C-alpha cells in the first residue's frame, strides 16, 4: 500500500529481458535503506526488490505488468518516481494507492501557467475507469486531485515542488503515463455496472 507521495527519483541503469520478463536495475538515493523482498512503487507500479548493490537495486516486471503499464517504453537513463510502501501508523498524506496500474494514459497537453503547470491526459474509456471532479487519481505514482473531469480525459494542476521532484518535468504531448484510478471509485463503478 502506498500514498502517492513520491520520495525520490531513481535513474534506470540497465534493463535486461529474461524470457517474457524485464529485470530493471535502478540507481537511487534510497538504495541503502532497501531490503530484498521489499515493495517499491516505480512510476506507480509496485515491484519487488530482488537484488541490491551499494548504489543500485533490481526488480523484475512480469509480462502481465508490462502489458498493463508504460514499462515497455522505459529506457536506460530515464527518471522514475519512487515511493516505498507506507508504514502502519504513518500519516496518509496522499490517498490510498495500491501500486496496481489500471491502464496507460497519454499526455495531450502540458502548459506552464504562471508558476504552476496544467496537464491533461486521455485514457481508453472502454476499460470503464472513471474520474470525478476533485477526486483522486494517481499519475506515474503521484497522488493528485482531478480537475476538468470528462468521459475519457482529465486534467491535474502541479505545484512547483511536485514539478521539480517528480518526472512530470519530462512530460510532453504524447508521453505515455501509468494511471491508477481511485480504489473506492473503482468499487462503486463496478457495483453500478453489475446492477
């Protein structure tokens, strides 16, 4: 379980294909604090630490994860948003995030707005995910508030701190991003769909 509050950025050092899986090695300032078997969210994707060095750690992404996320687009040198699993008893500063990406979205607009940034994303409406105005959304692992909610798109506004401390600064029109929709909204949507 995560909160969507990004701790740090990591840099992809290596990506190796192993059958249908990908083994990804990341350099990060939190590496020394990690342990084998620990869960870490990578652009919102929960992956398990399988190996450690002094400065890097490795995770494995299986085919199912690769198909539902933007991992296929990752390359050496990319900056990745990182968050370790939340501790029981900590404050929940973002919202409840599972680290299970629902689908990929595409950035359709990235605009600097006199000190903040406004991003708009589109997603495939056929997967029946929804957003609501002022509801929660996770974009590349970042907990955000939805604005301008529409049938298959939404916008978010980013403060300077989030812009500087996440990989939002690298988003441009056409960037593929991971989306995790609000877990409560998903249950409510499913209940109504089954009536």
